[in-house]
């Protein structure tokens, strides 16, 4: 937290985007997921800069100090990819390596398919490449929520999740970050908590595990900074990404059967619940990503892997970035 980060702003695709820009060399864009910000990459930025890269970690659309348009359909994936394209141009660069975690991984996937001339290499964290399904997300939601809530479906109702999270922003963020972490999965009582699937008589926030003491990877001053970013942005923008899942499907029929051809590495925590949710997609990576250079599951790590196991993630990224 004591480091003097270089904060910048760029106008891209109709919004003002905040980012941290460090170092010189080949450009690496670090794309966060939900509920995160540029700060989720705080442990990786310095080592990547020291290795000779220009590292840019942005607050994506709807997050942190970046603009958060009110319209739900402002967050469809073509806009999210357009934000990255415009950012690269605003930085005066010709190409970039993309590193994405969670929703950031999804945007990186689309960006690599739509602009292979611009994005030549990518690292996917937590979420493997998920090719376009034959059935639209709304139909899959109906099937998945017959007996229990599924968080992505729960997010579809306007303002419901936002109201819950904003009752106590600090508790909500700590609960989400911890519940999906490896620490919670290794705790006898907390491993039963789930924000992905939960009883229909409860709210999502009722199903978060909140530890009595902060995990080692999330000290108080860092959590406080994350909380302040969400006090600024609110939760609506980030949750609107989920509200465009059907729209994304409708906008991309031309991606049926598309494979990612760029050199790619995949990194996740072995205890990440997303691996269960995307089991078939994960197992199909060698087929859908023919130039897969690595498939790494980090022991004892959960969903927020670049924060939980920063040294391991940094080492794997450096190794991948150094490959020809």
C-alpha cells in the first residue's frame, strides 16, 4: 500500500477509464474480474515491470474510478472488448498480451477471438475458455435454478444484489473474497458456505462465510482500499456484466465453434469452485485452445488466486511471458 502507483486516465470507447501504468517494454494488460479492481494485481505489477514489461492494470467498465454507465446494455461483451482495444490505442501501442481473471478471463477470450491482430498472447486465470453454447444462458438458468438459487441467475433481477451488498460493503466484500478462497474450503465450518448455489429461502449475503480474523493474503489496509473503491463505484456496473449474458450470446453467433489460436496459459487454484462449474470446458482446453502452453492448478488455492497465491501466479506468468 505504501507504493506510489502511477495512476492515469484514458478515453476509450466512449468512457473514461482509470488505470495504473508502470514500466517500459512489451505491453501486458491485466484485466480483473468480479468483485475486484486494478488493485487485485498489486502483487504482480512490480515483478512484471522488473522483468522488462510495460504493465497496465485498469479498472474495467463499471468498477473503481472508471466510468460506470447506467444503462444495463452498456456492459455487453462487444463494449468490454472495445474498451480494451481503445485503451491499447490510447497507450500508443500496437499490440498487447492479455492476462484476465474471472470475468476478465472471459473478456480476454472474446478479445483474442475478435482481434487476434492486436492481442497475440493470453493468460486465463480461474475461468477456462468457454466456447459459445448451443443453448442461450437464460434456458440454462431455468434448468439450474429449479431447486436452488444460482448466483448468475440471482443477479439478473435489477437492484436486488446491489441492495444486499451495499447494506454493509466491507462485510460483503470480505465475505465474497473469503467464501470463494482456498482458506474457506479448508475450514471445517466455512467450506459449507456457497455464494454460487444457495437455498431459495435465503439471500445471497446470508450464505457468505465471514471469518473472525482476516486471511493472511488480505490485510486490513488492503481490504479498506478495496472497500473505498466500491464505495465510489457501487456494485451495479460490475453486476451488469452478468445481466448481459443472454445479450452476449445473441451478439456472437459467428463465434460458434471458434477456437483460440494464440499461445495461451491457464492458471487456477485447485480448490476454485469455478473448475466444477466449467468442468467440461476445462477438460476440453487442449481441443478448444490448440496452442495451450500450460495448464496449472495451484495447490490449496481458491478463486482469487492472484491474491491468495501471488508468488506462484507471478512465477507462472513470468515463465509464460518469457516463452517465444
